[in-house]
C-alpha cells in the first residue's frame, strides 16, 4: 500500500481559505470551488490535494452549504484519497449526501478495503430512507438490482462496464491515469474536462482493494501520460485495450489537448469543445497564429534539428533557453525548433558562410509568414520575404542579392555533412513537417510531437509500447496498420534514444 503523507498545516489553511471564499452563487459552483483549491500549488501540495480537501470537512460543521459543495467536489473529481475523512463524518452524521459521496469514492480500487467495507456497513446499518438506501446499494455494489430510471442511471454511471449498463443515459466517461501524471497539470486537465461536460474516473497508481467489476468500461476513453504502464489496468479489466488510450503531452497546453482528444473519441456533439478559428489541416505551421506555439521536449528538438541534447543545456542555453517550464520538464516552441534547425542547416552546407548565432534570435523573434516558401533566411541572420523573383528584407524593404534559402528548403531532410538529394538516413535530419511517410509534425497537434498521420497517436508512444511489450504489440493495441508502424517506429526509437 502506498505511504500516506499528511498535508502541511499551511496547505490546509490555504485550501480552507480558498473553499471559504469560493463563489457558490456562480453558474458552476463545484468547478469554481475546485479550481480555487487547486490554484498555485507546488508538486507536493498538488499530490496531497485530495487529502487536504478531506481534512477540511471537519472544519465546515458550521457551514453546511460549503461542506455540501466540498462533498460534491470530492465525488465529482473522484478524490478517493479523502474517503477516510468522509468516513469520520459518517460516524457522527449519517446524512444522505455524506453517504452518497462515500459510496461513490468507495468504488475506486485506490481505497483501502477496510474503508470500503465500513461504507457498506454504514449503508446497511444506518436508519435511512429505503429509497435512498436502494440508490446507495446500486452505487456501492455493481451486482445490485437497479429498479426505476434513477437507479438505472446511477448504476450505469458507477458501473459502466457491467453487461447491459445503460451507458446511453450517462455523460461521456473519461479515465485519468495517475501513473506519471504531472501533479499540477492533472488537476487542470480534470477541471477542464468537467467543464466540458464529461464524467471523471481517476485510475490509481496501484490497487489498495479488489477492483470491482464494471468500474471501467471498454467504451470509455482513458487519458495517460505513460501509456506503456497501462498494462496493469488491462490485467484487472481485460475487456479494455490500449486502443482506448489517448496520450497527453507534458506541456502547458495539455488541458486543452485533453478536451480535443475526448471530443474526437466521443464526438463533438457530446463534449463542449472550445471554438477554434481554423482547422488544423489548413493552418500553415508558420502562420503567425501558431508559429510560436508547440511544446517540444529535448528529445524531439534533438532529432528534428540534428542537435545533441547536451548542447541544449550547455552551449545553446543562453541563446535558446526553453520557452516553457512545466513541473520538472522544459520545452521549446516551434519557432525555436525552426530557428535551431535553420542554424544547423547552414552549418551542414559544404561551402559558404558559417551561420551567425544571430540567426537563432532572428527566427525566434520572427512574427510568422504565409508559407515556408515565402520566407527566406541567410546565414548571417537576415529574415526575408519573397516578392516575385526577389527576396526583400523584412525590416528595410531592400532587395537582398546574396544567396538565400527558403524555409521550405530548410524543412526538407538534410545530412549534417551536407545535403544528400533529400535522402533520409539514420544519421540524417528528417523532414520537419513530415519526418517519415506516415508521420506529421504540427505545433497545434500534440504540441508538435511527431504523430501518425490522420491520428493523434504519438510516434514515440508506439515505440515505447513496442519496447516494453514486445515486437508487433503496438499494431494490435493502437490499431495501427503494420506497414505504417514499420514506417514510423524507427523515428520513435530515435526519439527515445536521443
């Protein structure tokens, strides 16, 4: 069983203030309260957020309205770690709302068996209304008989994997795998998904009690940061498959990416998706709206630019610092990848001027253009636009007569020792926007991580699955054609090994 750590008095005090001051008269009071409590946490505070909120229950006896809202938060976001604190409330106040929260949390296999058994005993032994008891039994026991519309809906929501469950009556169900989840980012993802209208189920790192049948459904989608570790869940729920997984990037935009992944799975008519101005298929990656987006980690930057990872943290640290820091990871934007790739491209030329490091800052600062063919660069850091057959300086409007390379040329494969007819070898730098025949890079798609064309499946996730589960397993698990898998796997392994 996992070691339990007690939240600090400071964390409890800060959460108590957030709960006491959250606006319960807003349109989404549960969301408002949760976001207030989860705001500006460090990693330890984020990890212990469920226990922290559980401790607050005993401090809200004089404020039943806020205590009720907090109980809703615990159940809505599946904060099962708070069940021991909910149990303590049951001992003194067997109110239906307390038992309802306890029953929902007790279904999670992350709770201890003794806590689950105590909830069952309270439901069976406390003097409560028969209709309430019937609902509670449906929530705590997947084999309980569900009579009437309310019980049927409650049973389907809690046990969607049971045969005959009326899943058409419930909100889209999304699992969030706790394994490898960035502590702060996980709660941001959960909040946005709740706002999008889905029902949440947290999949714990380890089982602390026997997994109940039907708690997970073969029809749900599961978001994860470490897909290779999902095998532990499939062992307990063999009806599930890796095809239900959607991998989230360790990047600041993961919470918006999560909504789009869920909408792709269930359909946009069932999930509230934030509006976007333009379809990904028609947005050029150097369009001013997206050129500075993206969250490329050091492995992706190294492979897509032909740079050693060590150089990113040493010789290039001052001229190309990471654009983002999320939890313990650092990430570079698409504009930085383009800048570094261009610098490497000029360094790879067998003749001509050595590139200036000013080229890096020029391309990072560049606002963006209409297409890679309309933007030119020079080794000394000039960024130019095409006007007819001429190249014109962006700032001075002077025609440039020296040799110019378009970004389109830079985006093609090249060898670090020089161009080689566009041929990609293991030691070469792959094409930027299409590293292989069946993979794609776009700053709006998975933060730029290479993905299988037509999907949101990261190429590296396929390679990691093959590495951990054996040859041929990723094709079956992700539903990827073996020929496509053969095309993208070498790139995936390069990303792992970079």
